[in-house]
C-alpha cells in the first residue's frame, strides 16, 4: 500500500517513476535500518534504566512514549502511523527485561 501511494501522484509536480521508486526504497531502508539500530543498541540501555528507576506501570508509559516517537518518525517519512509501532512491538515482544 505504501508503494502504491508513493507512486500515485497527488499534486501537479510529477517525478519520474524510477525516481519515485528509488526514493521510496531509500526511505524504507533508512527507516528499517533506524529501527534495527535503535532496537539492538539504544533500546537495551533504555529498558535497563527504565526498569531500574521506574516500577512496572510507570515504565509502560515510558515505553508508550518511545513507541509514539517511532510512529512520528514513520509519519515524517510518509509511511503509515502503524508501521512504526508494529516494528517496535515486534522487538519489545522479545525483550527479556519486560517479561521478568
């Protein structure tokens, strides 16, 4: 669906199809790369600090805040608002600190 919306023109300025597809795949690669780097480098440190300083209900609010920030980044790149929290939720489901 995101590919379709990036190709279909919404305004008078039309870019060539190859350029539109190139920009779309570049944005996808950048966003998935950001989510990967965040989930394996920044997220473990963040979770340890959240669990250390906050009890469980309060840390869930902080996790929701991080998820909303990732959703905002996805919206900034003109993706669906659901794709950011989906990728974040996939990684949080594997996080060991939250299940303990």
